[in-house]
């Protein structure tokens, strides 16, 4: 893991090894990405955010989550929701009324939507999420390996960044050749 680390980027493992690692690199605050292997079991990352007020986290939730629970999660340090869509065969239809209401709640909480998906499949969800008015975080550099920087999805990522409400997460640099 250490051999693949980018200068100044702190991993979740580092955060759990102690806040001293963050201090060593001059990082005042950090956001943990919800671990996709736990599905919607978010207790570990939420507990880390509760214990360390300098940490925030995302959560993996269903769009039907109770809005009261979302507000409690915000109080516990949750700042966004993560969609782990990479390698998922049947993606959800995020244009349904259920998702429209969910995105309104995300927006009202001033959370972001964190997407892990390959670049070739990003253009449509980015357009839908931008229309919903939510902030976006695109995981793993936007996975530009499929079609390279000219790929329609990666170009959608770059246009989204230009609007000022989208960020690219610098992670998984080992995927680049």
C-alpha cells in the first residue's frame, strides 16, 4: 500500500492507525469513504467520525432511508452517500420519484453523492445528479482507463468539475500504467 501512495494522500488505514498520521502530513480534516464490502453497514466509519471530530464519512444507504435517520447521521459526521456501482450489472434507475426525493434530501443536508463507476458509464448519472442539484465526488480519478481522457464519461467528469460542485477523489493510482 505504501508504495502506491500519492504524496500527501492519507488512506483510511492511516486514519485508523491514529490521528498522528494526519498531523504528520498537515491534514486538519479527512473524509472516509464508506467501505463497499459492508454494503449499508456503516457503523465502523460513523464510529470513527464520532470519536475523531476531525473526520467525516460517507455512508452507503438505500434511497428509502428515513430522513430523520439521515439527520442523525449528519450529526454523527456523515457528509455524503456513496454509490458503489463499479462492476454492478444492473444499476438502479436514479430518475425514479424515489431517487428524486432522496436526492432532494441529500441536497437539503448539504451532503454530496460519491460515485464509484467506470468513466464509460458516468455521463448519464452525472447529468441526472447535476440536475438534482447535489454536489458530486467522482471516485478513483473517474476511472479514465476505458477510452482514456477522450471518453464521453470522462469528459462529463471534467465538465462537472468546471461547475464548481464536483470533485475528483485521488485514489487507486495503482490502476494507471
